[in-house]
C-alpha cells in the first residue's frame, strides 16, 4: 500500500507539473501569435492600418480559435468589449471580479503568466496591453487557461489508478493472510503458554529463545508479568496493612468490653467512650480507604471554574477553627482556575490538619496560591519540627508515618490521599523543608489543567 501510494502521488505531482508547464507554454505561444499579428498592423477588410483599439481587438478575437480549457476576452477602457465568436470552455466575461483584477494590471507591467482564484476556479492568465496611434482608448487582450479543467484528465487517470491499486492491495492481503497465518504459528504457542499463567500465580514465565519478533514479544509479556506481580504484591501488602491497622482498634474494643464492670457506671461510661472513639477512628480509616480506591476512577475529580482566592479564604476560615495557631496567607492568587474545589479543599485541609498535629500554640501555619504560565501552586507551610530526609518520600505511601516528630497519630492515609488528589489533576505534591525548619507541602498542577478558559480536564 505504501509503495503504491508513494508511486501514485509522485506520478500525480509530476503529471500535474507537466500540465502546468504546458499551460505556460500555450500562453507564451498565444502571446507570440498576438505579437506577430500586431506587427503586420493591417485591417484585413480595409487593407489599411488599424485606427482604433476596439477594431484591432475585434479582428484578433475573430481570427483566434480558443483551445480546450482556454478563455479569451478583450477589454476596452476596463470593460469587456469583445469575446470569441465560437464556444469556449472558460467564459471570462462572466466573472466581474476577474475582469476588475485584469483591468488593474498596469500597461507598463511585464507580460508574464499570472494566477488568480476566481468563481471560475483557478486561472492561469496573461494580460497584453493594446494601444493604437491616434486612439486614446486603452485595450487589454486577456488569455486564460483553467487549472481545474486542465487537471481534470489527470485526476480522472489517477482515480482509476487508485481503484486498481485498491483491488491489488485486497488481492495481496488475501494471499498474505494465508501465508502469514502459517508463518506466525509460533505466536499461538506463545498464547497458549500465557493462558496457563493463572491470576493467582503470576510466577510463571514464557521460555524465550532467539532474537526474532516473537522472542521480543515473549520478553515483553514476561516484563508485563513482572509488573503485574509487583502490583498484585503491593495490593496484598495494602490489604495486609489495612487488616493490621483495623485489627488494633478491634482488639482494644474487645479487650475493654471483656473487662468492663457492668455494675460500675463509671467503668461502663469510660469503656463506652473508648469504644466509640476507636470506632470513629475505624470509620475514618475505612472512609479514607474508599477515597483511595476511587482515586483511579475518571469521575474522582469533577473540575469547574473556581476563584482560587475565594477557595483559599474558605480553607483558612475552616482551618482557623481547628486549633489556635498563627494563621497567615503567604500569597493570594486572583485567578479563575478549572479544578475540583471539593477535592482541592480536602487536600489542603488534610495538609492543614497534618500541620496542626505537629505544631504547638503560636506556631505559624501559612497557606498560599500562585499561578504562572506553566504551573499552579497551592501550598501549606508550618514552623513545626519538619520532616526527616529519609521520610520525605515514604510518608506519601499508604499507612506510612514519619519518624522524628511527624508520626505516631492518624491512619497514615492522609498524605496518600493528598497525592492521589494531585495526581488526579495531572499534578503532584512536593515536600520542602528540613528537620527543625518546618515543612511546606505544595500541590503543583499543570496550567493547562487549571486554567478556567480551558474546555475540559483530562483525567
């Protein structure tokens, strides 16, 4: 198909260039015949020299028989005066815009081929100025060829070529299907081997030998199985972690219920309060796991235009009720962004709660927003103990907690949710800060996702 396509296009372009060159040659020949007639300057009816431009143009148009795809017209003082006496393929006098363009060609202009897009199609034409001594009238002798009509035969020929080429491709495809089916028999073996690998046991691999395409495919499948095995292992680890985290509050509740003194109202009340607190913690953990499970769904974020300044104010208003801290706004971007306000508010409040947990009364917690040409940044900054370098990446994993002042409480899912929200917006969450110097968590979103004049958000 590619060979036929290249050959057909190349031949079509070459033939079209030949047609264009032939048009220019015909125009040059017409101009030369006009000049030859003008040199004689004799009116065939009177035998004397021409005394008017109009008579000269009338005679030459009557003598000239237009070729196929050719049109002729004579203008006197910018208006059509004479047309050929025989039927022509291109009637130039029917296009007033073309006639106005021709009339504007200066008498001093060089007689050479020109191209015009008209209601008659693309025209290749020449304009020969005409003047006769003693006659103040200005004449134009216009010869034009239609590009579209001249190319019609070429187009028809290559349409036939395209039909024959299509039939040939179908025939070759049928034969090739039968031949390739036999040549690719080893792929069936590859398929059967892959089917024997079950969804519960991904340890099996396909034996690979050789360096042909089938061998490369087998290696690719083996690499895919490696990735799947790692993904399933990570999923099992997450379930194991969730089971471990949920087992602790269950054990605590069970132990206190077994030891509660039902005759002691104070003990009953204390045990009840402890059980409700642990159940609340389990409920929050389950909600967070559900959020993370939905993070890969297309409708996890529902972007709409939002004023980032107003969104930031709402976050600060909600945050101030959490704890007495030195709340501040580093920067307030006045821009309309296309994002999911609920998810972004959830992520920022999660970062605020994280900052509240690891700061004391009077410590600084700041929020901010900044928009530039490429990135939208929303951040939460605090003056707490900071994050150890070895924990900087790990704390974004599920059930991970940092050491050295940023761990111990919570489910360990908060920062994982923040990262999931950022990635759902095609962005990321970045941590800046060193131990003892506070921490700054920043949501970085691509500008083409966050700008309100965009029609939609991918992902």
